[in-house]
C-alpha cells in the first residue's frame, strides 16, 4: 500500500476511534454481568482504534522537515467545521446492535463509503484525536517558488498571513506543517 494512502486511512480510522469507544460503552452490560455483550467485536473495534491512534502519532512524530517552504497568503481555520464530522456518530445512538451481522456490515459499508468519498473528493474530516493533541485544520492559500497555490494543512502552529512555514505532503490533498520559519535578527 502506498504510504500516502496508508496515511489517509490512518487519519480516517483514528478520527472515528471515539465512535468505536461509544459503541463499546453501549455494548457493556453495566447492570448484571459487568462485561461486554460482544467481546470479540468490541475487542476488534477497540484494538483498531488504539492501533490507529498509536500509528497516527508515530507517523506524525516521524515526519521529516517539510520540503516546501511556503509563505501564507490567506488562511482559514477549518477546525470549527467539526460538526460535519459528527454526523456518523449519530448512528451510535440509534438501534445499532453488535449481535446483528447486518448492522456490522451496514456500518462497515457506511464507513468505507465515507473513506472513499473523503479520498476521492479531497475533503477532510477534522480528526478529534488531533484536535485534542493541539492540531488544527486549515485551508491555506500560499506561495511556493513564486507560484500561488492552495491546499488543506494540519498544523500545531497558529498561522497568519505573511508568515513562512515548511510543509510536507501527507496525502494527495493534505499537507502537514512541520515547522515555522524563524528569522534570526542579529
């Protein structure tokens, strides 16, 4: 699998790890047995969640310095668009049942379609795991090698017009800000 596709899948799965946690809580019997009603399914969901979050942070921490020094021309914080991301969470509050194969298949198809739409449409859902870790999602208009361009970036830095940052491609449509260029005035 290509590294950029793998990164897109990691971002997507880790973004939905809180959904899997909600489903686990809903599956837990708090009243009689004090255990999961469907331990295999929950183990898979929670294992996938934990693994995707760990791999996401390993990936982020191993990103090399950006190979594109860019100057910010305009920037818009998209982290406020988190509400669009919450729509799939609604499924956890309806009659979803891990005992029903049709519910599991339906949710899998739904999430797979969301993944494909995310990749094909070059749209990005804000990842709440990254948001909690201090990262934001931005629409960025920038200049690189004298040419204007635009993209979506994940950044821990607050970005302002005129500032310079180093960015590196994560996927075909998403970049990561690796560092802010500082000017040493001596």
